[in-house]
């Protein structure tokens, strides 16, 4: 059994900014993630003033799902979570027995999450080329989940090297393959890139999924993802940048159930009869039987032997061994052969 076979896939239910700045919605999102059986519910920690300039444009998908005349700054300003809100959400997570996680988008937010007791960092795709940010996180030597949307191999390598140089060992880093388009077209998923990342950099890998539906996340687990991250919402029709490309509550449940089933189905890789199928061996396999009546002393040959169910007698794999032997007694048609 490999190490991967003994690991449970960490499922991160990405609430992100789908709380719309409303703590009651955020609590409901935590409830949905907990009810679905996710391991983590993840939010986003930032201050708009440190994240974006006042005149920065929004992404095309954001213009389609929010007021297209407002700036990215204005949109994000409404989605900030302050310290008190973080503390309230962490408390609610503990009451629902689900782990709280958040993505910090600046160094001050990183330190806030540390003060709040978080034991791992999630680096978003947009920060993979942010050298001072990577150095800041690397120095803490905590587990890191690194998303790689929009990145190429060289940029991933540079980020990994930076984290390592600051003290975070590669063994503590999980790299998520990701495509930063919401929703991601199937033709652009390139799920095999997750395997290339694993093989090239010798890291644990996972997948941050922005496709519609749940099948790609499930396929990623079958390929070896140790972490799955997926956006979810209370209602895809709510206003906000990410609702439309998120799972609904029931879909999130379906994804978690499917992933847990795939984990069971992967097994240990050793081919042998399972406990559930062993009882069918004598039913489905065949034995050597008399093709017609055989008298004691007759020679077993191709005309008086055949193979039929059940498989409770001599295996047909002993065909060559039995041919040419003398029948030790009389055999009726279809009677199991004995030597």
C-alpha cells in the first residue's frame, strides 16, 4: 500500500466571498459545508486598500455577475471581513466541527490569520508571483497549499524555491493545479498538468476546480489529488462575482459523497479476490466434468472431458495434467472429474 492510498483527500469547500459581506450568510455557508461533510470551509482575508488600486478593472466574468460600472476596488471593499467577523466565524466553525481556513491576500492578512490560530496557509493563484508575500509566508514554516492558476512551470518552480529558501520544506507544500477562469471551459482544464506538477517538482498535488459540475474534481481524486478545493454558494442567483460558477448546497454534498466513494474504490492496488466477490468463485468458474459417460479405466481425452460450472472440482487449468490419465471410477455425464 502506498502512502497515497492511506491518505484522506482534504476537501475544501470554498465559500470565498460568497457571503456578500453579510456575516449571517457566512454562517449559513459554514453550515452548508459542515452538512456536506467537507473538511474545511475557506474564506478570503484582505483589505481592499492593500489588494487593489482604486482604478483597477474587474475580470470579464466579474463584470457579468456584478455592477459593470463599479471598479474592482469598490466591489472588493464590500466583501472585506474584519477581525471580529473572523473570530465569530472561527467560533461557528468549531461549533459545527469543521475546520476554518482563509486565503490571505497580503502580508498583514497573513499575520492576522496567524494571530487567530490558523495552522496552514492557502496561497491564491494571483500571489504566486508576489515575491515579498511568498517570503513572508515561507518564514513561518507552516503547511502551505499553493494554487497555480495562470502559472507556468517556471513560475511554480520559482515560488517553490522561494518558500523553501525561507524555511518551508517542500514536503509541507501541496500544489494545486488550477485554471483561473470562472467557470473554466472543459477544454481548458488540462487535468494531466496536475500529474506533471507532481512528477516535475516532487510535491503532493491537488486540484482547485472552477468548472461547472463535480465530475472534474472527482476525476482529479482518481488521478491522485490529495486536496480538492471547490467554490460553493447558497444560491447561484445571488449577486456577487463568484456565485454563478459555484456549486449549490446539494451539489456540494454530492461531490463530497462521490469523492469519498472514489477514495474507497481506489484500494491498495493489489489484485486479488475481494471479500465480497470470493463467494462467487465456485459459481462463476468452471471445473473439469465428464462430457459423456466414462467407465473406470477409460483414458481421459478431449472427447470425454469438458469444462462446466460449478467451480468446485478440478480446475480446467489442470487440463493437460488430466489428459491421458485413467478414470479411477465410473463417471456420469456432467459429473465432476476426480483423479
